């Protein structure tokens, strides 16, 4: 009888935990609005960076193209994660039509830096705070995956722009590894497990020339 009581209590704890991760919790309109905005932003970034990669190839900057390709795949992972969260919250997302302009590789890097800077200084911190305040833990996971990765993208783009300006583009990496779980991006050999999601590196996407 005592064992049955203990097992019942454990089951109750498990159900409460599942409930708190969004399966049964109703998010406020703010969290839903934020997740939809994140989907739009990440979907657009993925398409834009893919186009920037093609432009970099035309401009003769193959290593910068690799960076844009890796980031494009990463942003697509973020968009898919956010969509999964939205579905768990019982909401749907209309099709996103990316809107962007492709310019020179230098201008495209500046555009990418501007976008990533907004995401890591304003957008994701605000979205994470709202999700935390509302206790929507599943949204917190997805948003934090993106936030942590975008900080790395920002640094990579800034480094690429610096290399472009001083004529040392060939020093950039010729291989990138992208975590399929959280989009974490490495410009060197990835460790055994992702530094954000702990995903084994053998599952990583490899982008190289």
C-alpha cells in the first residue's frame, strides 16, 4: 500500500512536469505573438543568408559563402523549433514570405551583423523574459537555443567583415558544423557534444567546400 502511494505520487509529479512544459499550459497572447515573430525572423534569415551565400560566391568569397550557408541551415533549425513550440501551444502559423534585399558581400555582412545584434540585444532577451514570466518552459528552451546561437553568429559575421576589410578572408574557416537540435554553429571541429543542447557531434551537419 505504501509502495502504491509512492508510485502514485511519482506519477503525479511526472504529469505536473509534463504539464509545465507546455503540453497543457495555455500561453498568453504575448508568448504566442513572440513565437510567431521569431518564426518569421528565422525563416527570413535562413532564406536571406542562403541568397547572401550565392552572392558571396559570385563575388569570389567562397569562405564567406560557407559561413552564410552554415548560418542559413542554423536559422532554419531555429524556425522549425519555434514552429514545434507553437504547435504544442495549440496554434498555427501562416506561411512566411521572406522579404530581403541582396547587395554586395560587404553590405550583406553588415546587414547580417545588424540583424544578429538586434536578436541578441533586444528580441530574444525580451522574448525569453516574457516566456519566463508566463512559465512557458517549452518556449524558453527554443528561444534560448536561438539566443545562444545568434551570439556566435554575430561574432562570426563580425570576424568575417574584419577579414574582408583587411584582405585576409582566406584565414576564415573552410568547414562549419551545425547542431541539428539547436542550430549551434562551430567554425572548427565540434566537441563530442554540443555546448548548448548536448547533442552528439556525429549528428551534426557539416558544411565545407
